[in-house]
C-alpha cells in the first residue's frame, strides 16, 4: 500500500492553485441526475470520493466522462434507482444521492450509511425531512426503501440542527416537485449556495441559499447546464497550516477569502500576515506561531470542524496552550494519538483537547485514521525533524488532489511510494 514520506523542516514558499471543493462537487454531481441532458462541471477535483460519485452515476445509467478537471454527466437515460452497498460503504456521504435519485425516479433504494471514522453518522434529519415532502421511507435489512405515490410535494421543514447533508438532500428532492418547500434553520455553508447556483442555472427556483431560510419552488423539469465548482476552503486551510508551521511564505490562487473569514482571523491571531487580493491570498509567516486560547468548531460561518485536525497539528508547535472544543462530531480525535507519536503534547477528555505547544516535533511512523486526520499528519510531518512516514493515505486521496506534488512544488521534501 502506498505511503507518504516527508523529511520535515523545509520552509514552504511559492504559488499553489487550490482545487475545486470536494463538498460542493459531490452534491452537484448528485444534482446532475435531476437534469435532462448533459451537465458539464468545471473545476471538479480529481479525488477518490469524486470517482465514487461518478461510479454511482454510471450505475444509475448516466454517461460520464472526464477531461482534466471537467466532468460531463449525461443523465438522459437514467435506468436505476439504487446505490449498491459497496459504493455506499466506500463513501458515507453518498447519502446525498438519496434526494436526487428520488427526485428523478420517484423511488430509491440505498443501504443505511451507519457509522464512519468520525463516529455515528445519523441520518434522522434527512429521513424526517424527506417524509415531510411526501416520500415514504421504510427500513428493511439495512436498506432504506423510498417511494413517492404521485409527486413530491413542497412543505415547511424546521431542521432541529442545520445539517449540511440534510439541507442538500431536501433541496435535491424538492427541486423537481409540486408546490413550495421552505427550510428553516438550513445549513449556510458556501457549498449549499454552490449547489443552489448549479440547480438554478439548470432551471430550478431556489432562493435564500447561504442564509438560514431556503425556499424551493418546485419546477417540472431541469435541463443540462454548465457550472464551475467553488474552491475547496478546507484544502486551502490545510496548505495555510503547512505554510504557517514551516515559517513559510506562499500565495494561494483560486480561493475565495470570503469563505474563510473565521480561519483567516485565526491564522492572523497565530501571528502571520495574510493579504487577500481578488481570488488570491498571500500567507507570510513571521515567527513561531502563537497559541489560540480557545477554538470551538461551529457551523458556518464559525470555525469549520474539517479544518480542526490540520489546525491542531499547527498549534502543536505553537507558543503556549490552546483549548480545542469539537462540537460537531462526537468522535473526531482519533488522529491525535498519531500526532502524539511525533511528539505533540495533547490531552483529550470527551470532545475537548488541550494542546500544549512544543518547540519541535520529530518524524515517526504514523497512519491516517480519516481524511482530515491524514491532513494533520502531513502538516506535522512538514515541520517535524527527520522522516515522517504516513500510511493508509487512501484517506487523504479522498479530499486532496496531488497533495505531495503540490507540496513538493512549494519546496517540501515529500514523496509517495
Ligand atoms: C458535511 C461535510 C463534512 C463536514 C460536515 C460539517 C460533505 C460531504 N461532508 O457532512 O465534511 O464535516 O458537513 O460541516 O459535505 N446529524 C444528525 N442527524 C442527521 C444529520 C446530521 O444528528 O440526520 C449530526 C451529525 O451526526 C453531526 C452533525 O449533525 O454530528 C453535523 O452533520 P452534517 O452537517 O449533516 O454533516 P454532513 O452533511 O454529514
């Protein structure tokens, strides 16, 4: 199995173009199912999760092709309504296909996603919301069977928590429907707006995406369209962590600083200079990073839970102590034991981690426990003295395109073998 090896200590410098957002590309690919004809998605990252999404689409009868970072999906002849268990297991977030499959075929059969590396991943909000749209859902031997008698029907939905996936599933199911759906307490993440922008360009009538109230006026038909995926704010945050940790000076291109406000404030507090200009960002580190007294992960526009692991790796070499509270996922700290192998001084209790910054980390053998935990190991490896070996890097490939090539171009001593 391939591993990444990093000889730490090199200062990152140079320019890097950030790839398209994984968490936008996945729901947008699901949304192509709703469109009669061909949709062309630009800036679609080359990631294993995207490859799984394309296999799901092909399994449903779509004709898909990729040319560089442009993916075309022709959904003219959708012939299936199910996601095989093996594909569902490969990517828990394939649950976002549920709303799109039902929207297109008026029925769906998917296996229940169960737990994942981040702990239990319930879908109760998805199910209760879809039921409010007139979709009948029953569970049988680990499978969810969904069907609609005649038409999906708009309704008022109050989410008890602004779940990203549930908001996306409701939008996908309600786009082709009778009547109007209003989502109260909707997730406000930029990826929700990106999904709505894609669907609106296909002919949908979705208003308010990016706010906590999203209104979807159902339409009868959507057409194939063309769309460019927004930049990946978590990949950008990861490379910034690498630059700050190595006292670097980098320019990130193709990013949207307005999507990164909470993170950029945090990096400034760490003591680095950040200069946004149009869709580029210069990050210049001045000295050893300063601690952040308290970090609490929150829904957008708060500090994103997915940026927690690389930021934790950065703070493990900061001057001072940080208290980190994970409030979105129950079981996100597995990677901390791996950071400790490199000499990080982190203590955890429940969802709270206390990071006492140490002056240096030392290379060691490690393995990824999950996608962003893997990113944390890369950041730590960039700064650790000696060689860091990272195993189970298939987790990293789910969310980072060409990570070792990008870091090599920025001056890191990194290779994949
Ligand atoms: C999405 C992102 C993920 C990110 C997360 C939070 C994708 C593919 N994944 O995941 O990278 O970390 O948003 O920003 O876009 N919950 C329930 N019941 C539900 C749904 C969610 O209890 O029906 C809980 C979850 O267990 C979790 C919290 O709500 O504790 C947040 O989940 P949610 O916002 O739904 O995240 P995802 O859509 O799974």
